[in-house]
C-alpha cells in the first residue's frame, strides 16, 4: 500500500464506524491493515491520522475504566476453569477461552500469570515450562551435540528443528544472539553473518537524520530513515539510550563541522542521557545487573542462589562436610563425578554421579535421563515424585557451622 492508499483507508474506516476519533485497534479490525504497514510510511499512528484529518485514539466509551475484579473472584474463576477442564495445568489462553473474563485483569491483579497460578495452587502449562530461560551451559552442550550429529562446524537456526527439544530462539535469547551462541560453542558463524556496523557509519546516519528532522529522532524515525532494523540500533547495542550515548559522544569528539544549532542539540541530549544513566557508566552499557536472592548470610554467601551456577559454587564449598569428594565438574550431563562417604561400620566411599539444578523440577524440564545419575543437587526441591535421590541445599546447610 502507498501512503495515499493508507490515508484513504483511514478516512473510509472512520466513515464506516461513524466516528471522528479512530483508534489503531479499531482501524486494524475494520481494514485488516497492521501497524507494520503504517510504520513503513508514518512515524506513528497519530501522524497517520493527522494526514487523514482524523482524530486518533479510542472513543470516550472505550476510555471508561472496566469494573475491578477482586482477588477472591480471580482465584475462584481460575479454580472453576481448572475443574471444568479437568487438569491442574492452566494457561492464560485456556483461561480466556473458558472464563467469564479474560486473563488480563488476573495478571494485573497478581503481577503475572505465574504468581496467580501459585496463589490458586495450580501449575503452569507445558509450554511455559518449555519457554523457561536456558542456561548458557545447556545451550553450548546442545549446539555441540547437534553440530556433531550433522558433522559440521556451523549451524543454521533451522538445523535444530526435529533434532533438538530447544528452539533456536531460546538459545539465542539465553546467549545474547545466535552467532554469539555459536561462538561460545566453538562453532563458526553462519555464512550470511554480517559484521557489526562501524560506529562511524552509524554516527553519520544518526547525524543525517537529526539534521533532516531538526531534533533528536525516536528509534522508529531513525530506523525508517536509515534503513537499519530496530535491533541494530537498539537491543544489539544495549538499548536505544546506550546507542545514542555512543554515537553522540563519537560525533562531538570528532572535529567535524555541524550545521547551526545541531552541536548544541547533541550536547543537550548527551547531558540528559548521562543524567538519567546509572552512576557506573560501564555497568549501564553492560545491561542488567546480576540477580540476587534473599539474604542468606551463610559463610561467604551473602545471598541465596538464584541459578544453577550458584548451586555449583555453594555445593563445592560444603561438599566435604556433607560427605562428598568432588572428582570433577563439566558442562555435560551428568555435571559432576564425585565420591560419597557411606555410613557403615568401616567408613568407605562409593562413586556418585551428580546433576546440578536450581530446582529439582528443572531436571524434568531439561529432559534428563533419571538412569544417568545417582543424585540431584539443587537449592529447592519442588518435584515430589522425583525418581532420583535429591539433596536440597536449602535444608542441608542448616546443620552446618555458620548457619544463622
């Protein structure tokens, strides 16, 4: 569709709905045209409506706040739908299809669908379990396994289909990108891999758009006018604020001449970005901080574990007191080979293969073979029917010196 076609469609949609105030959702429902088509020609929905001479936004009736649904009514409806379906696992989509109201007010009331499930004593559906974030070690092991299966030194995303229970999207999300995941696994990047765009090229494009608009562009405005994808200008560089910080610093440090007023505009934006950035600028560019659990105060561990790596470190610190000798750790299943002290008339040790997990249920989610190890070492034991012996560190350390 051309720009004129879109303007005409907006006018016709407003006329068909007999309104002078048109929302993006109403336009999409009336015409079937998605916002991605709008964004090819306009920077925003409001700009498209302005070109068509139509007011943007929902009508007054849609602005009336819906009645609030109580905490108790949400839980009662979730339990009713679970009984109706005859299962303890319940997804938000299933709830919306069978409930008296959608899952949106439930999520708003509890903060997330998972928290609501816990309050209602229900379980997440299998899809939620599959979509849980993977660890980097899991990704590396799986990529190497598939590469060895195909006898290749590189992998495309489609190579995982039918050969792995992990999707390429989950691996890329865990490792910060598909080619980053391949690099961590010691594999070559895909043949069509594009080298990172030099900062000078990005800075020149940014300056060109600033001069054209006479203001600092939004991410969408810069993407449309530069021809680069949103991720290239945002997520791949730590966010759009981090991208602007990099290119503006580069421009101002160069000896290039700027059109009148542009240098001052860039300087003001740089000052604003630094004002709202964390005090540690290096940390600002790295992204999110490490997650921290609740306060623990056990020996050298200030906080409780929040990942499998934390479990490995904690177990290594107390293994001897719990009766284990660690012979070696690795990133493949099972994670650890150890010797375990047996209680008998004469003390002796037996071999013990250990799999580390943050929670015992992760063992099932990772689809490990229960016959492949002797013990699961985890922080939290939440799998009552686990077929493998479990050592829950949360309880085990309470009998050791240093516990408060």
